[in-house]
């Protein structure tokens, strides 16, 4: 597929060398993310809410309870902006001016549409597999699906930005005896902790033992 076409909204002005409209890069950044930040205008007030995000093909999905203010506000076609962010490292410069973060991020603009009842189970299963690959819990009940709202945003107006080039100090500072470099950051899964009410004989499944992002 072709890359995203920049629009007036998604044209990267500051450090355009770090910007990208590469579809595969955008997909990869979204797919690695557990969460995003969705921003909308409610009444006349800006609202930003962190929540989980899942991509299926050229759409992203946000879900919540029927009473979720974010979802009920955007399901009627309100405009929203979604940010997905990974912090990959702390850049330590030889001066504060050279300190930064290594990152990969995506910004999405769009209007949401409500996912119809007949598609909810498929999308929720994809959401669960996205967050917990290999997940093997019981099937969602119709009442649980009825209590859940899912909205879909088409991936159309999208930009990515990546900082991955390490230290960029002021030229004269390279002559100073001051350490500079990158401290890598990553999301690491710990040992699974079983719920107190696990029935005897139920082992921790492989998908939990080997969970990694
Ligand atoms: C973890 C992290 C930390 C950052 N820290 C700083 C900081 O401390 N100071 C700072 O100035 N900047 C920081 N940035 C970069 C910041 O996100 C903006 O790109 C930058 O501030 C330029 O903002 P602007 O409003 O001038 O963007 P513009 O270039 O005017 O934005 C225009 C369009 O470009 C796109 N765009 C802009 N930024 C991004 C992005 N990050 N990802 C995807 N698309 C984007 C959007 O579509 C946006 O509508 C950080 C980014 C990340 C991910």
C-alpha cells in the first residue's frame, strides 16, 4: 500500500527530518503500543484521556463501557486526535540543551464511527489478542458485549515522528570532559502473579509466562 499523504494538519513543521508518513512504520508504532491518548473537545473544553488502542488493517479501535464519556462523545462523529508514543531512551547531552528523549510517535486525526453490534465480538477478540497474544479466556457473553462500546477511526490522516540519532550536542561541547550518551528504555514484563482465587491445578499459561512487548 502507499504511504499516507500529508495534509495541512499532519505536515510536520518542527524537525521535518524526523517526520514520516511511511505506512509500515505507522502500523508498527501503533501495533507495539498498549495505550494511546485521545483528545477531543467536549462542550468548549479540551479533554485528553489515555486508553488502549488496537489496529485492524487500516482502522484503529478504542473501546469502553457504555457510560464512558470519551466514547459517548466521539461516537457521534466528533473529530478527535490520537497520539501513540514510545519512549526508547533518555538522551544525556553534555549540556541541558543536548538532553532529550529517543522516541517513536504517531498522531492520528479523524472522525469516529460506532462499531455495529454484529462486529463487536470480532473486534473485542482482536483487542484481547493484541494486548495478550495467545489469550485463552472464556468467550465474551452477549450481555458483556452489550455493555461495551467500540469506536473505529480510519487511518487516513496520520503522521509519525522518530528520534533515534543519539546525542546532538552543541559543537564546542564535544571538547569537554563531560559524559554524553543514551540510556535505553524499554517496557519489560515481570513474572506473572496468579490471582488468589485460581482453582487448584490451573497452571500459569504459556502466553502469560512468555509475555513480552
Ligand atoms: C516522548 C516525546 C518527547 C518529546 N519532547 C519534546 C520536548 O520536550 N520539546 C519539544 O519541543 N518537542 C518534544 N517532542 C516533539 C513533539 O512531539 C513535537 O513534534 C514538537 O514539539 C513540535 O511540535 P509542533 O506543535 O511545533 O509540531 P508541528 O510540526 O507544528 O506539528 C504539525 C503536525 O505534525 C505532526 N506531528 C508533530 N509532532 C508529532 C509527533 N511527535 N509524532 C507524530 N506526528 C507529529 C502532527 O500531525 C501535527 O499536527 C517530543 C516527542 C515525543 C514523542
